[in-house]
C-alpha cells in the first residue's frame, strides 16, 4: 500500500506513480497510428496502468475496458491526456456503479475529439509551432546553435505542461470544466488572442524571410532603371507579400497543395531562367 | 560519406518519424533540428543550421493536419541538408532532393499505416485471450517497422547514392541553377500561406498588417515583434474578458472597437 500522500484514487489505489506512467505513455499515442483505429492502440497503452488497478480482480471487466479504449480515437496529441484523465474517472465510476452505462465513456471520447483537436491544432500547430520555429530560424540563419535549442524548448514547455496538467485536470473535474469554458466563451477569447500573436508573427516572417527580388533593369535614354528600387519605394517587401497572398488565395479556393507546389516550381523556374526573378 | 555517417543520418531520419509516434510530436522533425544534427554528423554545424533555416522557411506551413500532411518534412529535410553539405552547394541543391523525397516518403508512409490497420485485428484477438502484453507488443512492433523503413531507405540513399547525387548537383547548368534559385525564393511564401490558411480569420487581419509593417519598415527582430504581439494580445484579453458575454456578443465587440 502506497503512502497516503502518493495516492490519487484511494478506492482503487491509483498512485502518483501510475499517473506519471500514463503521462509518459501518452507521448506514444501516435506510435501505432493506422487508418482503421487511428490512435486506438496507443490510447489503450497509455490507459493500461490505471485500467489494471481499477479492474485488478475482474478479468472480464478488464477485457471489456481494453476493448473500449482500443476503439478508434483520433486527436491532436497534446490535449489527449486531458481526455485520458476524464475516462479514468469514468472507468472508476463504471467499476463502482453497476448501473453505469459504459457506452458513455466512448461517447465522451468521440464528443471531445473534434473540439479538442480544433483547439489543439490552433495552439500546437498554429501558434506554438510557428513561434518556436520562427525564433529557431532567426538564430539558425546565422549558424547559431541556439536555434534548435530554442525551438525545442519553446515548443515543448507548453507541450509537456498541457499533457501533465491536462491529465490531472481531466481526472479531477474534466467534464465540469468543459461545460464552464464553453458557456462562458472564455475559450474563444483565449484562442482569438493566441491568434493575434500568430497573425503578427506571420506578417513579420513574410517581411523578414521571404526573399523574392527582381534583377530586372532597363536602360531608357541613357539612364538605368532598376525595377526593384521602384518596388521598394511603393512598399518594401512588396513581392514577398504579393506572392504569399496569391498562394493564400489559391488555398482559400481549395486548390490542392500539391498542385500549388507544382505551379510554383513551373512559374518560378521559368521566371528564374528568363531573369525576371 | 563514411559508413558511420550514413548510419547516423539514417538514424536522424528515423528520429524525425518516431518523434511523432513515440516522443509526443516533440518537433525533432523540423528542418532546423535535422539540419543541426546532420551538420554535426558531416562536420559542418554552421552550414547545417543555415540550410536547416532555409528549408524550415519553405516548410513553415507544413503541418501534420489536413492537406499539408502530404509532405514528410522530416526525411526530406534530413536528406536535403545532407546533400547540400556533401556537395558544398546552397539551399537550391537541398530543395532539388528535399522536395521529391518529402513527397515520396509521405506516400510510403501511407502504405505503412495501411499495413498497421491489419495488425489491429490481431490486437483485438490478444485482448480476448487475456494476453494484454501481446496486444501491447503490437504497439511496439509498429514502432519497430517505422524505424526500419525510415532508417533503411535513408541509409541506402545516402551510402549508395553518393556518386549519383554528386553528379546530378554538380552537373546542373547555369540557367537551371537560376531557375532553382527562383523556386527556392518563392517556396517560403507557400509555407506562410499555409500558415495563414490555418489561423487567419477576418478579425486578425489588422494584427497581420502590424506584424508585416514593423518588419518591413524597421530593423526589429522576430523576437521583438513576437513580444509586441504578446503584449497586444494580453491587452485585448484584459479588455474583453471584463465584458464577457456570449460568443456572439464578443464578435460584436470586435467590430465596435475597430469603428471607434
């Protein structure tokens, strides 16, 4: 029996050590990703330390629980431990209360996939990754080894924190918390404010790092006219901005990424060969 | 390229893939990281970092979600950086290899994930037999196959493709080089357009303009602009959380504030 202070669930003897184990296992969620169950097996792998404790004297119950958690599941990985926390709490309820409808466990998982993935993608792929990579590039460009270090730190501090606190929060009061956030509208506001940082960073990166210039020059009645000098007088970095907005427009029109890349290769190559770019 | 170097570069490529599956998307796949690692292996860290930065900008928008999951930037970045350092050429040599590799590897990945689907039925059966260890071992097995595919292919390309790569890169005529440089200069715009596609909404346009103008007209660095943006976001959060209503009311407030 573990010390009382180490216990997270008294009735099922789930300890802090089990939670740490689930936390680390959650990093392998995509380890066996496939098109049928997606992250199902990885989810089961992470849940196993808790399931084994909850159903330690109930083999059939354990099997049923394993089948529940190997079911298809797909979510941005960082917020997934939050869902694990919620489902651990629900499994405990299911074990305690014979009348508990176990299908609600997977209903909750399915219900959370969409919204949490949406929030997770915005933050982890849209915001944290951009900022981390942007700062990383700004150092790496000069050959400074701080680049990769900053990149990993800036991304993984929120990554680790979201997993650890998400798991604990989900277990303690997950379902309540979700209701509160949704009804107060705080989550939308927070996401919008994160978007402000992301949007400003993208604007900044286009101006700093997209380096499209034209070498075109004409000689008209003896004086040389360099196109790029005129462009710079209108707006510095005009070509990078126009190129990005044009491609963005194509994306908005749902033109496929592969087609756009192919288009860039053709147009860019021709412009480069004839000396426009 | 020595045997050891080829083995280590193969390991870097495998790391970029296992990062997603086994290290919680800790971002080892980003070209800045792979450029640094490949640079260390090939003895030119500075060049590795610079090539990494160039490829990073090109793929800034390549995420694991939606349509952009069609690019394997991990293996593409690793091989691209290795080629650029090996041949002594710049970023344009890197993209000649990085781009096709990123497309091909993503296609192979699709096949791998399809194969893993078949293993799930086996895991189901193991659970029924009460053999939980057996079910979990399939999780590990998938990781092993992933490692094998990425390590194996990268190693073969690096170790046996050495001469072919050199003659392709060094045999490029001047005009083709110009064309490739132009492509290399436009591709970063693609990356940022993809990013805009993820997070842009109408109310964020002013902040996009602020970021662009500061960087285009001043010498402020990326770190400074990010800090300014965080400060603005903070103020907006404080202003608006005071007057929290329904999400619809929040939207309305945005419009009001811009009209003032």
